[in-house]
């Protein structure tokens, strides 16, 4: 499997160098110094995770988050700021951010957050691929014509024709092992 692609957007060079260092093993890291360039790169490229400062030249982190989620909903976004506050973190999460880092942060903690975001994207992609494969193999049988999903399910669903099935559909319970139907349950007043 290829390395995950990470875009880091911050106006401070020391933060960019720090992320290049902590993400050097196992990630392809690209850095930019303003939000407009970051947005242009995300729209052109195939990034798995974007780590962005909230306050920077061009588009700020929240604008970047909204635009990324609108255009590339499967990209995970992690916001960071030196002006950390609980309301900002809550706002970031409501807007769709994967996580929120308050500067100064522990490099190992930042690495763990990025790894989890990459794993989340991988699992979402895997789930989408499995749903697609399942739908293709189950609903699109050879010789099927274009039909509605409900009709396709009915045509391929196994049919049970035993006495348990008939008793259940008549509104009766079937007594396990006795071979006969039980009268319907009565509700006590």
C-alpha cells in the first residue's frame, strides 16, 4: 500500500518543519504557507489528510475546512491553533474536522492524531468498496434487467417453505419441537 498523502498548511516555518520531521516515516508530506494555496492543492491533488492552522494568510482554517468538506468529503481535516479554546474546538468538530490540536502540542500526540485520521479514511474507503462490491454482486445478477432495488431483492431472496414459516405468517407461534402451532398469545388486561 502506498504512503498516505498529508498536506500541512501553516504560516510558520517551524511548524511545517516539525510536521515534515514527525511524519517523515510512512507519509508523503506536502507543506504550504497559506490557505488559498492549500485549497488549490487539495482540489488538484489526492490528499488523505489536511492539517491546517486556523489563523493564516489567505483562506483561514475554517474556510479551508468548509471548502474541503464541500468538494472532497472524504479528506480528513485536522485544525490547529495557538489560540485554543473549547468553543473553537467544538465549532471545528461541528464543521466536520476530524480533530483539533492546540499549540504547543506534543509531536507524538500530533503523529497519533494523523495516524488515526489516515486509518479512518482507509476504513471508510474499504467500507465503501465492500458496499459497492456487495451491491454489484447481489443486485446485479447476470441476465437481470434494470429493476428497482426492492424487486431485485425479492427476486434473489431465498424463499422458506417450511411449516415454521407458514405458522409465523398466519400469526401463530410454532412450538419448538412439538410439530404443531400454538395459539396466539393473549394479552392480559
